[in-house]
């Protein structure tokens, strides 16, 4: 998890980080932006705590675990001695 903002308060006793003004949290390519973000570090939960400000969220699609890759389908070719 990567976090940035103009002002940040980390409260280790309450296990939370508050981001103020231009807050941004990035996790595994997923991004949340808001002027206020509350991140609960132990649970990994995010709350923007606002109903007025715009929130921008970019969520990356999950990869398909069953999708074939070129490594799975490569064929071995060559000459066999008889």
C-alpha cells in the first residue's frame, strides 16, 4: 500500500492513517483519490468520509487464473533419431 497527500496523520494506537487534501492510496494498481481518506491499517479498509467531494477510484481487473499462456501451449519440435 502506498499513500500520499498534502497532509497525513498516522495514529499507530488507533491503527489508522488520515490523508487530507489531494489524498491518494495505491494498492496493487488500484487507486483511490479524494480530498479526505481514512485508511484503517489493520483491516485494510478505506473510507473517504465525504458526501460532497468527488472521489476517483480506478480498479484493475483481476487476472484470469485459468487463462492459458504461451508457456502452457508451447509445443516441442525437433528431429527424432530412429
